C-alpha cells in the first residue's frame, strides 16, 4: 500500500463527525483498476486498487470479479471509518443491502476489535448501517470455467513458503499473489520460481493527514481485503482456489474487553473464513474456494515443516519493520526486538537448533539477550497479555520453550535460562500438550478446506 504525502494540517475532531458514507465504486476491469470512494460527512476519500497485468475478463468471470471488488470495497471501508467511528454508516451504493448489513456489521465489529480496545470505544452501539438509496441484488454467478489450480498469497514469511510447496506437491501449478511490492516477497517468489500476480492499493493521502491531526487509528481487517483482491486474480487467471496460510492459532483471541473477545488476527481466523465463504457462495460464485490451507496446523507444526524447506531460509521474514512504508525506517529482514521476531525465533528454535535459527536471523541470538526476556514472558503467558501481533498460542509457545530446553543448545543463554525457569513455575507443558501442539487437527469442523480441495490439504499435511 502506498502512502502519499498528507495534504490536511487542520486539527481533526472525530467526535464531530456524524456519518461515514459509502459513496461509490468504479470498476474498470479492462484497465485493471478499481476506485473505492467514501466520506466522513462531506470529507471525501478515494482509494485506488491497481492489478498488474490483469488478463482480459468478460462474461461470468467479469461479473464475479466485479462482485469480489464490491465486497472488498465494503470491507476496505474500515480503514476510513476508523478515523472517526461515527454512529452511522450510510450506504449510498445499495451494496450493503446486497451483501447483508448483519454480515458487514460483524466484520466491522470484530475486525476492528483491537482498534476499539486501544481507543476505548464500544463499537457495538455505533455500527448502525442506514440506506440512502435503493438496494441492488447480487445472486451468485456460475459458468466461470475455472481450472483446478491454487492461487497462493505470499507475505514473505515461513507460512506462505509451506503453502507454496504444498500446492506444488499437489500438482496444481500454483500461481502466487501479493499486494504491493516488498523485497521479502520478491525473494520468496524467486526461490519458488513460480509466476506471480500482483495488486497495489493506494490509500487516499487525506487519511494519513487525518492520522497526523487527531484521527483515531488502529488495526483493521486487512487480510480480508487481501483475500478478496487475490480472489479477483484467481478468477482472472482461471484458478478455482485461493489457498491462504493462516494457522489454527489465528483463531485464538488476545483478551476479552467490553464483553467480547479481541483478536488481532480475527480476519485470519476460522470464524471470518467461514463467514466469507458464505458470502461468496450466496452473492459471488459457488465455483471459487477461498480458504486457509494451513488451518489444521499449529504455528509449531508449520515451523517444523518450514525447517525442511532450506531454500527459503535465507529470504523469509515475518518482522513488520521489514515492511514499513517509510524506507528510512525499514529493516532488512529482522529488527530483533518485536513480538513477531520473538515468536518466529521461538518457533524455529526446536527444529533448526541454535546455529540454524541464528543463521536465519542473520546472526541475532535472541535467547542470549537478557533485554528480550519480557517479550518472551508475554508470549508464554507468564507475564502480560498475548501481544497484539500475529503470534501463536500461549500453550504452543510454552511447548516451544520445552522443546528448545530439551536440545540443550541454550543452556548458557541468559534470557532463555530465566524464561525456562519462569515457564516451569507457571506450568511446564505436559507430553500430551506437546503432542497436541505438533499434531494436525484435520477433523470435521476444525478447518474450512472444501472437499474438492482435499488434495491440497493432504499435501500440506504430508510435508512433515
């Protein structure tokens, strides 16, 4: 996503805003663009989405791609709504009614759960959708003539590497996909040696100006938008599957606030995945499957599989600092002190050993640094809440500590020694908990991989 220079400098008062407005969507499939328009009262915003080298679309595929963009438009509105979070969301397009106000309300309520907690806002009474125009009808499109082929979104981390190789093993001739351009993604794609589809989001610069002059800010369900933009490319390239890389721990919340579970990863979780599948089947097309291929796996199971994919070890990163928009604040691969760095180091340590994980982290040994201890105490639930980041479950973090302790590699590492002692005091994982953390949960109700994509799921489980 690009961030142009802000234009507004006057102070912004979120409480003075009365309504958030869905004002229009313009889709140009021939040009590979879509324009998402919104407003806070009379303050207008336009976001542009551009697809790089989108194949020509016509007939049912064009209709399905347009509907996917409509749904992306409705969800991407969270980025602009959050600047003020007014008590009315006014639909001037008819699309809210087409896709369901109740479903959109759930997405805004839970997808903005962390934002609400951080800003101390109870969004439940504020999310009142109103219509300022006639509704439109969106019944499902059929006849897309899609091939059995997986589009795999790539984020540059270990998880997408595992999905790439699972899709390759299943023989589905995978197509890779990303939003924006990042070195870690490009390097991962180069290692994979597979074709890539790309989309670019250009948020309205006015939003960044408001963030600097008093707007509310916080986490939005961006993964939901990535899923839908990837689905557009899947339809355009004739793929019948969008195979994401969200693990089972993404469904675990961080804390409870205002009577609701707050989950940083809600749009990566199973509940949203199922809701999206319902929306697609009812209003877009039943012929495209969007799901997480890695849902039956814990983060540790994924790390165990990634440990064998040595070609990707020098290129992956999960550190958000490597993806910062401002180049001067961007790190090469690992900052070495954020929750993402902490967790990936913790997850890989039992399977790569000390020398291997330090090599992945470009010489950083986080377990040897006493300054890292507090971050690990939070991940393991010994002190503090689970961080608002894409990290694993508390129990599996403790399992990772036990497994690393059993290697003996960090017996002389100050942070690890203290961490292991504190985890022992809080509750050393049992053998049953270790087995549960490393065993896939692929039974009924535990994932949302459709039966017709069973070959992909089998390949992911077989990578162990």
